[in-house]
């Protein structure tokens, strides 16, 4: 066994091959699965860098995570921003007489002007 080579259980190898063939997974998940399969084949870091277009830190990081947690270690962990509550949708359109009365006072308009229009027609 070479220094960079990994041993994979048949179940793990099948799962990684399925990930590589997937058309619905994010590209980064497929790339990590391909990386682990190349390491299991005994490919060198230089060969992997050329095939995947990544740097040695990327290879060693994901290799270490795979060795520590196996398939569970291949899920990305990014700190990102904290999830914030979605804002309530603000009403942008007139929704009835209550809105009209609320806006009529500050502007000095008549509170019943739509009713007046209805009578005029």
C-alpha cells in the first residue's frame, strides 16, 4: 500500500462511485468523491492536482476528514453567516379602507374618497 493510498470498503467504494456519476449532487460533493477514489487507486498528489485542479491543502484536508469520519467526513462544514429569520412581507398595495383612513390623516386627504368615486360613477 502506498503512502497516499486509502483502503475502501466495498460499500464505501460503491457510494463514492454513485456520487461521481450523480447528476443532481453539487459539483463540490462529486469532486470530493472523485478525490477519495483517486487516493484509493494510489494516485499521487501531483496527478490528483492535475486532474481535479486543486491544491495539496485541499487534498490533505479531505483525505484527513475521510480517514477520521469515513463517508460522513465528506460533508462540507462552512461557518457562513448565521441563519436569520425571514422578514415579513410588507404590504405595498392598498388593501382596503383601513389603510386609506390611516394614510388620509397625515396627508390631509378625505378618508372616504374611494366611496365618493363609487357614488359618482
